[in-house]
């Protein structure tokens, strides 16, 4: 990435141009102790001094996955918070035990638990800052490298068109002010601070950040992409990060426009069965079957996401099953008697009034009453 604009200036520009935060914004910094999040802590303090951010706090979560190394990470972050005079929220979570209990992927469990704690800490920060919770932000240290890695990961496993935008600059309260800079930029920034005699924290070995050895394990998907795929792509194009960031931003602009169009169709065609309970399902009007297929598909994704929750994965087969209830050759009319089971426990049924999506238990109870 280009070094012509100082790193903190670029972060400030990202916050301002994308309307991500302001001088009144309480900001919780997610700090693991790695190079990226350590740099985020220093950058955020500079941004606060410039009036680009409001009151700060830091959060460190010890996942108890790396023994003494994880404890050393926690000590390093505590020293960093003390150096910068930033309040620190710190906690330990036995992620391995929780993953064993739920049967879920360790990385997924760690992320879920980390953001649960982050939202609680943000609420506390906003209360202390006398600011509405809606005004608070959770700042993460994701970089252009992370975004490019996500792009390739999704290319390998498959995704919808919008998935190729990879990470968003903002997703709810989560903001990524460093998404336009590289990991190398951040490490250079840390080294420059030390050379300039600015306050810096070092660990027991004198390192400016903590290195997570598991990042080199290529049996983990992201690490494999980071160490095997991206370096080879950079051999072909040394400007890969700049090029792909521009490409992903173009995709994001079109994705936002398309999603706005789908949101309008959702309001027009999808009527909630119980307005106060999205999980109860909805009825989609026949007009949805007349929309261009890509737009109809995006609208169905929104409908199912609303029912299942923002973190649920909407299966492509489920979207196809909903759209199959419309006879596109007959002006999009619902196909009477059509029934399908999607997402494991949702029923799709059609009659002349529209296409109904509801929990399977509700569908069966309704069918029993109508006999």
C-alpha cells in the first residue's frame, strides 16, 4: 500500500469520508496484542487527540488457547493500556471448553464470545461517557491484507456476488478504520514510533507486539491463504492490495445499491405473519415472482435473514426453493400446493395468496387445523 500519506492521516480520512465516527463517538478498541491491534491502539489515541474520536477504552479477551503465551499477551495489553492511559476491559474465556460443549468450530466460538463481551463493554463505555449506545463503536484492526485474504477464501469456497466485497468498513457498531492500510504499513508505523522516541510498549523479549505462532499454521484456512495464495498472487502483481481494495470497493458500491433495491422489494412484497416476531415468518406476494431473478434472489435472502437472525447462514438451496414456488412463465403466480422444507426447520408453501415461509411446526399445526 502507498506510504505517501501518513498512516494516521489515512485512518482519519477513512473515518471522516465514510462517516464512521466523530469527536463525540465513544470507541472500544479490540486489542489482542498482535501488531495490527497494537498499532490500532496508538492510532486511536492520535485520532482522539485530533478530535476524530471520543472517549476510548480497550478490550482484551484471553481465549485460554495458548497457555503462557496467551497470559503474556494479556500482560502486554495491560502495559499498553497503562502507557496510553486508556481504560482496559480484560477477561478470560475457556473457548476450547465452550467449543467442545457446543460442537462448533473453535474460531467461530471465539469470535462469537469475543463480540458478546465487546458489546457488553461498549455499553459500559457509553454509560460512562454519557452517550447513547447507538453512538458507540467497536474498533477492530482489520487491514487490507485481511480483506484480500477474505476475498480469496470466499473465492475458494464460494459466495454470492455481494460476498466479494469482503469486509465492510462498518457492520453495525463494528468499525474498521485501518481497512485501507496494509499489515506492513502498521508494523512500519510501530517501528517508526520507537525510532522517534515516542512512548511504546515492549514485551518481555523487547518486541513491539506479540506474535501469535498459530498464524503460521497453514492447516488453518486463513493462514493457508495468507502464506500460500496471497504471496504467489503478489509475485504476479506487487500492487495486489491496492488493486483488490479498489476492486472490492467498486463491488461494494454496486452491492449497496442492489441491496437498497432489494430492501424496497422486501417492504413491498413481504408481509410479516406476526409483526413483532420476525421468526414467525412472512407471506411473499405474487409480485416477487415477476422481478428479475437476481433482484428476487437478493430479496429472498433478506427475508430469510430477517427470520433466522443476522448471524445465520442462508443456504443457496433455500433461496432457490422459495423462488421455485413461483411460476415465472405464468406472470410469477404462486404454484398452488407447492411445499418445500428449507434450512432444516422452515416450511415454504404456496397458494393463490402468495408464498408463505414459516417454522415447520407452525406449518404442521396450521395444516392440522385446516383438515
